[in-house]
C-alpha cells in the first residue's frame, strides 16, 4: 500500500520566507527588536582594520626617522664647516678662560730694587699678568714700554693687574730649561725702582701622542657604533662622558684665572657649551627611553662640544697650561671632549639611518603578515 505524505503549504505571495537557521516567529509573541546575529566575517574585518592601523604607524615612524636622519646629516655637515672655519681663522686665545693661553714658560718676580716698604708686585697666572699693590704714601707710575696698559699711575692704596709685554711668556718661544730675564721700570714717589724677574722654559709634551689619542678615541666610537646592537645607547653614554669632560675642563680653566670674577669667567669660558651640555643631557635621557630624537640631540651637542674645545688643542703642544690642576689631566679632558664629541657626531648619522631602516623594515613585515581570522 502506498503511503501518501502531507503536502507542505506554499508561502503566500508577497510573504518572505524565513531565513535559514532563524526561528519562525510564533503567533502572538512579539519579535525582538534590535537583536541581530553577528555578520559573517566580522572578526576578520576587525583584524584587518587593526593590521592597517599598525602598518600605517610603522610607515609613518619610518618616514619620520628618515627625515631625522637627513636633518642629522645636514646639521653635522654644518658643524664640521664651522669647526673648519674656527681652525683656519685660528682665534684660540680668545676662547680660553680669562683670555689666558698655553705657553712654554712660567714667569716670576725676582726682586724690587731698591726695596720700597708697602710696595708689593707679584706675577700671577703663571706669569701671564702682574699685580701691583701700592701701600706707599705716594703714587706709583709704571713707565711706558710694556704695551697698551702702560704708562699707568696707581694712587696710594690702589691696585693694578695688567699684562706687560716685557714680562709675559705669551707669544714667546722659550726652550726647556732656558731662563729669560725681564725688567720693568717704576717711579715710586719720584724714586726710580726696577722690578726684575725671569721666564723659565719647560719641556713640551709629545704632541703627536695626544693627537693620536684623540683620533683613536673618535675611531673607537665610530667602529663600536657599527657593531653593537644598541648603538643609540652607546652614543648617549659617550656623549655624556664628552659633556662631563668639557664641564671639568671649563671649571679647571676658570679656577686658573685670578684677575676676573669666577662666575663671569665661567660663563665666558663655557660659551656655546651652555647650549651643548643640556642638549646632550636631555638627549641622553630621551635616547635611553628609545626615542630617535634623543640620538639627534646627543649628536648635535657632542659636535658643538668638539668644535668649542678645538682652540684648547694647544695644550697638546705647550708645556704650561691655564688650568688649575695637573697638565696631564687637562690634556686627558681635551682628548675626551674632542675625541668622543667628534666620534659621536660622525657615528650619529649612520646610527640614525639604521634606526630609520629598522622602523621601515618593521613596517614592511607587519604589511606582509596576514591578519588572523576571527581576531577581535
């Protein structure tokens, strides 16, 4: 016997067929409003959106670092030009604290003939200047022949500090062990008085060795920056050491000056380092936080430090230095400020380019990585 199945009712015309998998509304029960199922592929779309944002971030960071690297190259090139101009024009004397320069001899006062009670004259700053205190009852006249400051009249109770061309070792070539006498005539209350002294030559240092030390210091930084994994941290540390050496150098040079107030002398001796030191300090902190802008700041400040210390390379060639401390310490400080400063400046452009390339490569890697389906 054949069994007949009941015919399924055909939907009425104009009435939509219920979607597959969606329950048919029950008569008399309201259909929920605002409750919809998640569209298929929604997780993949969200993951793609996140991926696109990350890719854009990497690309923008790479471009920014490329711009930073280009600016670094232009800045460092400008500083090199400035350094060359300073070296060619050769105005080292004005860059030292108090106008003092490195020389080959020390000066001293030997005698005042005849002796006058109350008259005191001494050589200061290794003989670069003379200081006269008039404790007599009449004026003291320094007779002409000693350059611009002479003749000069010091009243009773007065004092004068001056550079006398007859007694200063500046600008003279005096061999080691050689003694050069000098005499300055005075008039003390109508009486002729002669102040006598000597310039004693000292042994010059081996300049080639100190230049080699500065060059090797710079080359070590450049070489190490190409081999270490975190070259940005290396440059930050080296720049900080260069700044510290520069600070110590300026302080020692300031303390050697007896003829000017210390605060004004320090500010004058520091010069552009008043900008370079905080630039290096702030840049080092920023670089240790992983930001490329910090490397640029360190490199700029280190280049300024190297440029400004260039006049003090006379310490490699002269025996008597305007520095309150051992001469060898002054030369070491100049080597560190010059060698590290120049090395950081030269290596900085390459390090910034590497940072830019790494950021760009990271962006390309994120672009090639497919988004995970269903990621929220």
